[in-house]
C-alpha cells in the first residue's frame, strides 16, 4: 500500500496549476510575416519580443499551449551553468571557451534584467546554488572549480563540515560548492510574463497550431499548418527537446531525455528551515543526478531520473520519493502532492548550439540549464536574425547523436554504466 501520497494527490504539473497563463485571444493566421517562430517556450517568446521591438512582424506557432513543454515543467533554477568551468572550456576550445562562459553569465544577467524591467511576478529570488558531492574524492574537483570561477570574478566557495551543515540539513554529502550568482523562480509564471511581453511588443501568438512542413520558395519560406500557410523571410526553430521530424537534421543533433519531479505538501516552516536553511538551488554530482529546492509555498520540489530511457510516471515518483529520503530521512512521512515529467535536450558535447541548419535558424540543447540559456538564446537569436552577430555557441561544430534512431537499444547500456560509476563514486 502506497502511504506517501497526499489525499489530494494527482499526476500533474504543479507550476501549471499555480500560475495564470497570459490570455491569448484567437486570431487568424497572417498570410505573411518577416519571421515565423516554431515553438512558444522561453526561447521562442524571447526571440519574438526582440524582433517585434525591432519592428519586425512575427508569428509564433506551437503544437500545444504556449510553454506546454519544458518551459513550464522545469525545476525553476536560474543557473549560469555549462557543465564545465571556464578553465576546462578554454582547454577544450581555446579563446572560444572564455566567450562561452561569458555567454552563460550574460544569460543569467539577462533573466534578472527581464524580470525586473518587465515587472514579471514569478517569485524570483537570487538564492545561490549548492553543487553537492557524495564521494570523498570528488571535493577536489569542487575546489578546482571554485578556483576556476574565482579566476573570472564569479563568487564561489567550497563548504565542508559545520559550514556544509549550515547549508543543507543532510549527512549525505562530503562537500558542496556554493555559487552565489544563481536563483530560483516559478517557471510557469515566468513564462506567462514572457508571453505578455511578446504580445505587448506586437507578436502574433498561435497555440495549437503545429507546423507540418517548411518549404523554400525563392528567397522566402512557406510554413504549412492545419490552419493554413504562412510565408516568411526567416524561420526560427525553437523546439529544443521537442524537435520532431519537421527538420530531421536538427532532430538528430538533440537527445531528448526524460526528467521527472515530485512536489510535496508544504513543509512546516521549521522543517523547511532545517532541510534547506539557505534556500539554495541544489543538485548533486552523479551522472543520474538529483536536483531539489523549496518553492515559494515551502514545498520540497525534487527531481531527477532513475535511468536513461523510458520510465513510467508512477515508477519515477516512487524512485524520487525514496531518493529524497536518502538525502533527508527526516522527511519520512511527508506526503507527495504532484508528480510530472518532461524532456531535457541533451547534446553530444553537453553545450547549447545555435545558428542555421538548411537555411533555417535554430537554438537548442541547453542540457538542463534552459531557464537562463533558452531565454537569453532567444533574445540573441532575434538580434541575429535582424543582422547582429550570432552568439558564441554558433561557433561550436554541430555534432549529430551517433545511432540516434537506435537509442532505445544503447541507452540501457549507457544507463547501467552511469549507475556503476555513481556507485563507485559514493
């Protein structure tokens, strides 16, 4: 008998239930615009706002409600994170590595600016992040990363012992890296704010209007939908993990990976204070990582994945609950109110990519750090379509995922290897 579910438990996306979407009045498709944007998440909306403010006519198409995917399903962590520090990036990419790191720092600044300038009510708080290590050998990596970040002026420090216990109410970790330039927000309220800004700038918004084909005619593009066709000078693909067969070359560059989240009932204030005294955005150093935080109502929001490949919602829920208790045994008996899942866009080099594919503009592959990166990439792609330079990520060579169509075969093998590595490191 399952005992960890609240009486009101239901599968569902907490963020979507606790936000009011910006109202979108039905409107006919325009016959022609300067730019069609396919995908109405953070990236697409930010690009639309930028272009419309520059005087361009813009139409956003989405197969579902705007933001139905990762933009309202993510953990709400605003992280300037590229899975590697500036020194590591420089060793791999030379001078470009420093510009990549500068870009992700600019992405964080951009989100804070948009929230403030747009008066977006999304419970944003600059909380800092806490990157936690289970193993005794890994803290050396945290020390090195702190030095890397300090070398480019980013405030970061490693905590152990009493200082670690003051950060996180758990004995599961040997050390943690605190990075101050990070924050948390309500993802769906943030998305509603971006929708409002795009509409106010003059973009036309078309939910439940999937793009079924994109064809080129002379110097323009024709985007086909079940509601009719639109001619455009430019097309931006902003589908991220939800790339489909519309542009196969883009789909092969991204590995969609399921990630799941549980949300508990609101914790008593003294319990919330005990488990996360500083309210950081937390994640661990495992390949199959966990990430967690408190929301603005005091719920524990805990996410991760049990394995690569297919996982059912109930299996994911029970796994995450047990994982949460592995970190916080004091939360035994706390009830789960909601469970949901979504797709994260992974790339072969674990970095975002943008530019053009077959003459179409695109931005994709934020690898779990899309709140900051996708918002900023949309802003910068809008500027690039209007003639400004592309972001530094456009200089990375696009690399398709090997054996992409056979991923159901090889993902279990990779998953087993990750589990083995995680056990060895603990």
